[in-house]
C-alpha cells in the first residue's frame, strides 16, 4: 500500500511533573469517573467517547493522576469500541473506534497513572486492543497522524515498546519512519514523564533484541561508553554494590538492655531507695541492674562481631570495554550500559543482557539452586513472565562462568539486580521475638502488678494498725512503711530472672560455638526447642555442593566410587573394594580425562583449584584418583588435533588426539541418545542391536531415578594418513564410534544428612526439601536420606514450582498430604512455602546457603545459614553453621530443648523462693507483727541464694529422652495455674517453717535461750535480732536445698541424677559460704542486718530443711500416683502442669 502524503504526527505533549492541586478528593473523583464509565459501557453514541477528554479536563484539572482502578476501567471501555465492521472481506474502523483512539492518545500523554498501567502491559496486547495496523491503513490523515503519535510516544517512553517495527506491519513503516527519525534528533524535554526513556533502571530485558538493548542504553559493543557518559551515569545510578544491612548500633543494643521491663522496674526501686536514704539497698539494686545489662549486651555484641569476621571481602575484577579499549576495573565501578567481557572462571559482576556468546555456560546455583551449568545464548525470549532460571540471554550478578566466553551489556546494577532485589527485601526489619521472651516479659509484668497490689494491701494494713495503736503517723512511721513496702516489692520481683535467663542462654551459645555454631540472635536458643519443621535447601546443605562421579556402568559391570574419611575407594558390583578399574573399562576414564576442558588456576590465597564446568571437574577428578591424567597422555607422545565442542543441539563433545604414527583416537561424551547415534558397536565389539540398546536404556533410567546425571562415553580409531583431519575440517570424526558405557555424576548427600534426618524424625520434627533442582534429583536425594520413606510413592510428596504458580498460601497450607519436597522453585516460592507452613501452625526453621534461600531464611521463625554460604544469606540468618555440618542442627535443637527445660527449672525455683518471702511478709503483717526481713536482707538473699543455684540449674545436663519428646507447643503457657499452685504451696511451706522458728525463738523463752549468743556491734535488742537472723538463714538454706527439688515437678528428688549436676553442688557451697560470711564477719553483718548463730541454731535449721523435704516429696508422690494412668515415665514438665 502506498500513501500520497505522509501525515505529520500530532504535536506531542510531554508530561511535566507539577505539584498536584487536587480540586476533588480521591473518593469523589473515583465515583464521578465510575458513574461516567458505567453510563458509556452499554450505550456510547457518536461523540460521547470523545467527550471524555473534556470530562477529564474538567474534573482532573492540574491533577494528572486518575485512581488506578479507574484507569483499568477506562482502558477496558476504550478497547470495547475498537470493533471491526466487515465490508465484504475488508476490515474498517467505526467512528466510535476512532474517537476512543483519540481519547487513548490523549490519556497516554496526560495522565501519569494511565501511563503506569500501560507500562505493565504487553505491546502485542495494546496493538491488538487498539487495532494499530488497521488505523494506519485508514485513509483519514487525521487518524493516521493520531496513530503515528501513539506509536512514537510509546517507543520513545517505554523501552520494551522501543522497536515499533516488531508490531507494525512492514507496509506501514513508511508512515512512521520519517517522523521517528525526526523525533530521535529532538532534545528530550527535561521533566519528561519517563524515568529515563533511553536508559531504564529496571526491567527484565530478556524480551528485547540485542540492537534494541544497544539503542536503549546508548552503547556500542566495540567502543563501549565514553568517560563523560560513565561519570554521568555513576552520579545518577551510584556504585554497583548490593545494599548493605545497617550496622548494628552499639548504643541501641545497650538501650534495648536498659529498657527491659524488669530492669526498668529495678531502676524505679533504686530511685525509691535513694529517696529514703537506703544507700546500701540502692547500691545492691544497682549491682543487679548493671549485671543484667552487661550480660545481655556482651552476648549480643560478641555474636555480631563473630558474624562480621565471616563476611566475604573478596574484590571482583571485570574486563570492560570503554572508549574502544578493554580495561580491567573493579565490579563496583560498573554503570548501566557498560560492555563487559566474560571469560571462564569469572564471576558475573552485574546483570548483563548477553549480546555475544561462544559456548558460554554459567552456574546459577546461588540464585536458583540449580547445580548444573546453564548454556547461555543471545536469542530474544518472547514468552512473558519467564522464571529467572529460564532467562538464557541474561547473566545474573554473582553467578559463575564455568565455560566459554561472552559479551554483555550491563542492564542492572546494585540494588536493582535480581540479587539486589532480594538483598533489599532482606534488609526489612522482621520481628522475631521468641515466645519464651514474650512470656517471661508478661510474667514480669504480672509480678510487678502483684507487687503493686500487695504493697497497697500491706501499706493499708500498716497504716490502719498505726492509727489504731497511736491515733496518728509520724515521718519515721511513714519511712518505715515505705521500707516495708519496698521490701515486699523486692520479694515479689525476681531481680535475677533476666540475668539468669541471659546467662543460661549464653552458656548454651558457648556450648554451641564449640560445635562450630554461631548464634546471632540470643532468644532463638530457646525457640529451637519448639521447632516442628525444618525446611532445607538441597544443594550445599543436604548435599556436598559439588558434582562427583560416583559410578561406571559397562554392560554387566558396575563400579562405584566413594570417598571415606578422605580416602578414595573403588567398589565392584558385589560391593567389594578393588584397587583399580579393570583394563576393559579403563577407556571410560580416558574419555573422562581427555574429553574435558576443565583446568587449574592459582587463586588469590595461593591455592590451586580447578575451574570449569562442575560436571567436567567431577569427571576429571575421578580419572585423576584412578591415575589417569591428560598430561600423562600427552607426555606419552599423543598430540591434541581438534575439538568438536558441546552445544545444546548436538548434546555431545568430541576431541581427537594422534600419536607419532599419525593414528588418531577419538574421545566422545554426551547425552546417551546423542552418543548412541554416532556409535556402531558396543564396548565388546558386538554391533549395537535392539537388545543391547534396550539394556543401555534401562541402565540409564535406573541411574537417573537415583538422582544421577547420566553421560555416555565412546571411543574411536582413525588412520589420519588415510583420512586427514584438521581444526577446520573435523566433522567426520564423530562417526562409527564404539560405545563404552555410562557414567553417573551426582551432588552426593553429606555423610551426616541421613543421620540428621533420622534423629530429627525421632524428635518429632519433619524435614522438607525446597530446591531449585530437578524433581527427580530432589526426590532421589529425599529417599536416600530418609525425608521420604522408601515405601512411599515419591510423586505423591513432590510439588514443583509450576504447580505453585497461582496457588495462595491458604490453599497450599490446606493441601494434604503436605509435600515433603518442593522442586524447581524460585526464591519467591520458597517464601510461599515457609509462610504456608507457618499458617498451618508450624514453627519453621529454614536452612540454606544461597541467595535464593535468603528471603525464606529471613521469614522463617528461625533462620539457619551455612558458613560457606553467601554473606547475604548469613546476614539473614539467626544461626550460622560454620562447618556446614547439617547434623549440627540436631545438636542445636537438643541444646535449645535443654535450655528451655533448664529455664523452666530455675523459674520454678525462683518463684518458689520469692513466694516464700511474700508469704512471710504477708503473714507477719496480718498478725500485726513487724516483718522479720528488711529490704536489705531480701536483696542479699536474692543475690547469694537465688542467683547462684539458678545459674547452676541452667547448667543441668539434658534428660536422656530429650530428643524423643515431641516439640513443645510455643503457644502453651509458660506458667499456668497448676504450676502456680505448686509454687505457692512450696513457698508457703518454706514460709510457715521460717515464721515458726521466728515466733518460737522470739516468744518462747527456752527456745530463745536455746542457742546462746553474744551481742554484735551496734545491736541493742538481742532476742528480735537473733530470731530475725534464724528465720532468714533457715529460709535461705531451705531455698538452697529446694534447688534440688526444683529439678523436677513430679519426679523423685532422690535418684541417680540427684548429684549429676556438679555445678549445682558448687553453687550450693558458694551460697552457704556467703550466708555464713554475712553472719559472722564483723561490721559486714551490721550492713546486711544479720546476727551470729550458734551450732544449736544450725541444728534447728537442719530439722527445718528435712521437714520441708518430706512435705514436698509427699506432694510429688501424690502427683505421680494421680498421673500414673496417663504416663509410664516421669517427664520434666507434664502437659497438665
């Protein structure tokens, strides 16, 4: 079709950002538009659609932002009237369709929200909806001009629409070309709505061709960027660095410790003590406060510093073309549009759109979890929403080049790379407060509330007593009442609870560090005890993270290769160890060594390491262990002639060597079908027939089902005197070869993986694999290590990423049976699985080592990273396994359960001891008697009686059945009413015994004179002071021996494990020594208000301890009898308690 006149496009209106002057609120505007659209949807007479322009200008004046919902509705209305009217076989446009096109042309130039929704659409969809080609065929010059305007506007403002020739038919190109050329020469107006029409900062870029990329980024493959352009882009886009998490603020860490609820209460108590001039009591409280703060701060600070030492500080160098010269720079200096040259062994420095490739293969395991190399190309991918792992024309930041060469344009740097996006998400704060921490905080609040109520009651009673007795109150009476109230408050609040919990967790952390485990977040120690599901990546976590050749199959012959305790061993088909491969199979190893492009290099640490395709490295390492190397073969007089490289079409690789007699040997490896297609005979010389081919197919399927990557090997001989072969003429070598056999390559499970899975299952914890690897490979590994039972159907427990597409968290959470293996999943899928499990009520620990694991690790209840993993992953985790030993997860869970059990032991102990002090104070006040204990005495008891045994209880060894119990419910109450009754009963027992001694020695003369005593310095009233001291010491000693009773609520105290905790014995001795020092050291006993006791007093104390022991053991026996029908063994804490 020819056009007489080429229409000039309508003058473009570039949108300039201005402050929004909203003359109507959002809801009113949306309603106006919705009513107008509804009115036109079913009946749109001529002229009414065009009137929408006037409607917009009237109601959106100076606003330029329609609600997004209205934009979609408006788009739907405009496309509704782009109908075709048939005239014979000719398609024509209706007048209404031309009007809607005019509105569309207006909206894409005017409204920012409308522009944004266009950016989300596919150009082929828009082209079809508005009949671009049909309108260009219109004889009406005005319509063609509008269409030209739309095409130019889209192509110059949206990079994915930039190649308008793709969607406009060639016969209409002449209409657009001249205006397009003129528009390209125009200076781009400042403030134009596009983020950067020629240099987009975000996008997929796999769906545009190479020329469009070069045009879009204004770069050239041969010249690269100019220095001026580089400086401008670096100023605009910054350096090519991943977002770093905010450094831990030391002052914030300290502030978090200070603002702990119980610490704040103690600070208030200190202020009150200072106000009433109780200097010593205030000093003691300050000691407790400082101890709490220092212990918590020190542990958190040490964990952060330990992780910082693990961070990778390697600097990546890049070959880049700039101003026509190839230069080497550091990766952080790259900018969008830079031309990067990739070579084997390189780490990809940014997201690149590949423009040239030569047998380029990249391992993307850190991003996708896929261990096998991905062959890259430059081909345009037109499929929408392509997963990251299938974008063959993009090389992603931090992935590794293992083969070939390539040239690419930097299309994304820093935080807008695929890894950068993940990193940005990880830096968002997620609250991971553990249930125990919350519950202990709530317990502290309840205790403070209780202290307040009791103080009011006691103070009220005391005031009442004083008015009844004296009729008035003096200032001294007021101070005395405040002191008694303070003493009661000190009795109720377990000052040492925060410190002891922190110390116990810190000790657990210390024990874990000896097993090469770093705990970054202290509260997760106890959270480990409630884990119900462990989600784990496969590659590098359950497996060794490196490809290994494990078997050879040649007809009936089978050879397995294993590394046991660092020793390489060979086993035959009957699993007997042999010293070397038999001669008839040695040629397979020759193929593994010769048909191989892996090589060695010396890294920055001076160590020799192999580089190349992981599969080829595995093949070469196996041949090397069997004594076969390429260098030995060459040293024996063989010369390399040519190589027919691997490509995705042929799926094989061949090399040719010749000896001194010009006899050539061809070595070939590749996919089984491909190798068989060039073979004419079997390894034994027999022709390949259907029976042999069937056997080979069966062997291949058997190996594949076990998770192996299967390669076939072949060899051939050629007389090069008869058939000359050169580098340029090598296609004839792959002909009539001899099939040698099959080799299996796997990423083998770690030795400890199966043991760990077994131990976790025994502990009631389900292990689930979430990997980007192939379903068959993942399923095979799952069976090998016991994630899926051998008798179960693997397919029933495997779910793929494609199946997860479009599935909500709720739908996945309700799926039964819930999959044990998720394969071919993206980082987003891993996150979905973790969230679905949490929705099911599971407490989830997520382990991994790659960037693709990091979002799920961050979102899980407890994140676990491997020490060899990426910095990004370790920064996301709560726990880091330094030696990558998966079995250490079992150890950490065992330690977590132990820590929780021990915390519960000393919580019960502390609350029993404090309740005894409360009962003592309350009973005395109720009887009108001045309480025997001052605030100073209670503080002294809390320091020397409560804390040492509590810390030692935190060191109690784990119960023998600790890993046979089911995980505890994290939502269960830490302290229910039954436990409260036991605590109150035990406390009352101690209090009654102590008060009995107090009153008996105070009012019964024979008992008062029982011990005989001398006056200590500064004391004027002997009998009350003796009684107070005896009551205080008796209560303190009973509490010390009660620490043994607290090791179990229902279990007998006298057992073989009674003295199993040597630290508790030491703590008991230390506490007794402090008590004795407080009684008998002159002047010091004045400070803590104690009175020397005689040996007969200690006899009374011993009787008191025995009475308390008998009462508590009798109650335990009753509880055991009551629960005998439900349980055959004693447990630490029965559910009913």
